[in-house]
C-alpha cells in the first residue's frame, strides 16, 4: 500500500487511511472548502476526483458563462444570506443580480422583461385551449420525438423569437380573431410560425392550405382542386377518375359536363 497521507490531489489533502474494499484503498481527505470525504486511491492518482464536488468554488466556477432562460451568468459577486449571488446579462441588454439557486431552479429567467411565472400561469388558466395550441406548435417544431416533427422542425420550420414568449403569442391571438372554433394556420405552408405568416382558420380552410393539396390555375385564379370541384359543381369521384384513371388534364376534368349534369359551369364563366 502506497502511503498517500499528506499528499495533495487538486483541492484534496489526504489526512489518513480509511479502509480497504474490493482490493482498493480508501483515504480520508479534506477539501480546501473544509469538507471531509472518503476517496478511492485510483481516483486520487488519476485525477478523476480533485475536490469534494460540492465545493462552493467549484459551483461558482461552473456557473460562469452558463445561460438560464434569457440570462447569461457574467460573474460571481458574493454570498448574501447564505445564497451565492451572480451578475447576469439579459438578452434584452439589461444586467440583473440573481441567486444561483433561483437560476438553477428556473424561477428567474430574465431581468424582468419576461412575464413572471404567476402571470404566465394566469394566462394558461385563462385559455387552456390556446395554451394547448401553443405547446403543440412548439412540440412539432422543436421536439424530434414528436410524430409531426418530420413535417415541421425537420423541414426547417421554426417559431419566431417573438413567440418564444407565450404572452406575446397570447396577445397576438386575442388581437387577430382567435376563437375556440378556429386553429392556427400558416399562410405559406413552407414558412415559419410568425405573426406575418399566420392566421386563424377553420378546419376546412386548414385542409385546403397543405403541401398535399393539388393547386389548379384557371383563368389566372389559383385554387385547390377541392375548391374548384365545389365551384364547378362536379362530383369529386368523377374528377378523380378523369385525372388519375382517364389521364385528363385538370381543367378538362373539372369543366367538361357529365351526361347527368349539363349545367356545369364552363371555363369562361368561372
């Protein structure tokens, strides 16, 4: 057994032999912060253990540069009432003093430019359906495990910075015609979730605005195939057969009257 008593390993000083277990020697060590721990000899020699791991100096050092919400930790400024205090910079540009405990548990995420948890919680309760829409939107854009991620986040569709804050999304929804019968719809199906590219739509409108839809231009007017079927007054099954079985072009399939329907609108009257 090699005598390690008195030797220093990082912030640990070996004080005495503790015990032997599984052919490894364990030593009583004291950290520079004053805490005493038992460490295995190979962990000391290889440098895997250099402190008590709860050493305040280690905790402080690990916090510097970390990001919590909108706050980036700049420096340690001292201990107040038993809590480590840090100076942080918010992404809005302001600086703010926050305790390490509040940073780690997430109770403080900004200098105050974000709504407090109580305010946000109140909004969640005020309209649970809208909150569910918001959470689903985030999941399909940000969570690779979400079944819809391949159609959204994987295609590069994102949520704008403004809507990372639920209150901003809530305010936009309330000011732009939201009601419980509508769902959020992107005007450009390849664009992001942002105020200029979104509106509230019915399920039918949503279904028409999808990448899977077949768009047809007649007389300079672009509509989905489903919309033209309604306008022309022809049965969907007839159009489907004409296009996919008989290989007609879309305009002919939509506008040529059937034997049972001589009153269909012609191309010139649409």
